[in-house]
C-alpha cells in the first residue's frame, strides 16, 4: 500500500502565511525595539529565520534569532538555547515551530523560557493540528487542520520550493 501525499500549502501559500504571521507578530510588538524569535530546531528554526527576514522588511523591530534544541522523542531531557537566559530576560519572545501536533514540544519549550522574567510570550506555528495532548495553543498560525491521528504533516522549508504535505 503506497502512501499518498496531498499538498496542503504550496510555495506561494507558505510565503503568504509567513508574511501574515510576521505582520501579526509586529502588531503585538509594535512598541518593542527588540524581539526574540525562538525557533525549535530544524523546521521551527528555519521558519523563525524566514519570519526574521520578513519582520526586518516590514518594521523597525530588531528580531534576534534563538535556536531551541528539544529532543522531540524525549522532551524531558534538558532544553537548550543558542542564547543565554540573560539575553532574553525581560524581552518579548515568540516560540516558533512548524507543526503543532500534540503540543508536547511547545509546552516543554514554554517551560524552559519561564525560568526568567519575560515581557511577553507568544507562540507561532505554520500548521496547527487539532490533536492536543497538552493545554497549549498557537497565538499565530498559518493554517488550522482537522486531521486523523493516523495522518502526518510534512513541511519542506529548505530549498527554493516550500511545501506542506498531508500524508
């Protein structure tokens, strides 16, 4: 039995979603001079980089990228970031991932950042699925999907063509 892939977002649609999310982040941080875009390693980090590029074009805010390293199979292992806690203390942070599935990756990412005082904390995802195991939500989302537990979302953000697949 072969696995079929259905494109749920093509390159142009992903570009549009990234721009819309960037504008929403800007609207929530219009008074800020600096914001931290904390991208969860791999696609979340790539998405954070793309949001940074867009924010630099549309605003005067200086977005600072932070890589968040979480073992998605064992999120209880220590979460690490490319920035020190002092670098994001009392700042506005947006935690970014590509897909919000059960919420475990985001909830453990949120937990890590709560060790220091923050000005504001938001979350952003490209695809929000409706299968939450934890009470976490995406403040900014590109698209929300109702899928079965057996379906899988694959996001391709590298290269010249970006796509999101449902398989």
